[in-house]
C-alpha cells in the first residue's frame, strides 16, 4: 500500500506552510497567525448569507419556535457551548445538540456521528416541529448523523441551514441556507480542522450576539438581561444600570431593590420615572425589549402632555 498522500490530500495542502516544520518557533507562529487572517475575509464574503441566517432565527423566535444547533465531535461541542453561553438564564430558545449526547462533550462518538437514524431520533426526542429551525454544523459535510437531522427537519417544513466547508456536500444539498466560508487549506492537514472550526465559531458568535441584540437582551451595547444570581453578577447588574441610566451607585441599587433585581425594569424606572410595577408591566407588554418599552413610554408621555 502506498504511503503517498492521495490526490485530494495533496489538493488540500497549504502551499504557504509546506516548510513550516523547519521554521523557528516565532516564525512558525507568525505563519499560523498570517494564515488565520484569511478567516475574517472569508466570513465577510458570506455576510449576506449569515444575515439571512440571523433573520430566519429571529423570525423563528418571534413565532415561539426554537433554534436547534446540531453537530458531531468538535462541531457538536461548539453547538453546545454557544447555547450554554447565549444567556445568563435557561429561559431561551437556543438549543445545542451533539451526536452521542453529553458524554460526547468529553469524548467524540464516531458511532453516533455515523448513525443517520439517530440524527432523526435525537430531533424527535426534543419534539422538534416545523415551528423550529435547525442549523447543522459539519466541516466536511459528510456526517450521517447531521444528514439525518437535516433531512428530518426539512421533511417537516422547518427552516434548515448549515455551516460547512463543502458547498457540494450532502449537508449543503439538504439546507435552505448554506454558509461556506472559503478559508483555504489548513496550516497543517491530515488530522483536525482548527481553521475551519475557528471560522465556524466566529459565525456562531455573530449569530448568538445578533440574536441577543434582536431579542431585546441588549440595550445600546450593554447586556441588560443579567440576573443577580451571585455577588459577582449582582455587582455586574449595578454597573450596567449605572451605565445605562447615567445614575449613581446608590440610585442603581435602590432601583434594583425595588423591582426584585430585574435589570431592565430598574433601567426603565430610572430613565422614565415609572414605578416598579408600571415599568415591569410596560416591559412585559413589549416582550421585555427595553428599547421598545422606552419608546412606548415616551409616546405615552407626549400624548398625556398634549
């Protein structure tokens, strides 16, 4: 059996790093850093498609659906991480799914990743419906578990999107929205795909941040959905209220104390002069979206004045 790389392997080799094993450490790292800069440009070229992904996900949230991000191995771990880090509470509709379940967070399960039918049954287990949306992650586009999940979601009429490196792959054929950043070959080929995973993670970061902004968890550029679940987060709450309302620490603490430490309510109280009950009701009427609630309060104030 020949030990020469296959034609496809040779095609994936990075001509700029063929002699990277001969370089001094700093030069080696500089070469890696230079190559990684291609990721940002590749994602920028995909911006219209990423925009469509975010808008589809927001529309899904608006109708009461969930966004399920699913992958195997490193892609599955990225899916789980972005879901866990999306918000300081569990009251949200962004769900991570990994082939092989929680055990695969520590050790990838090739058996689960290769099981087409399990991709279907894992979606059925979380009662996935056409009201939800599925985002599949597969660098190679050749993961049967992801195929099964995508095909099942599509059969229900749910929106389906993928992030992959192969625009001609099976997963790309099964999705409505296909994001394929052209990042070029990895610095070192033959084992992992760190460059592809980094591109995937950057797109997921854009998605999760965009969802947080559009769902009212952000005011200006401040996260205003923080819970006072510990001393650390209580202090963060106070700092955010002070910054958002341009008030003193004492004013921020008093406002938070009077509304059961609900960050958005405290800010709305300080910016409008409303009491805690009326501020909370106004936020509830506007789906906890602080910016919209403020605009509503201003309109009501103008109408009363006239």
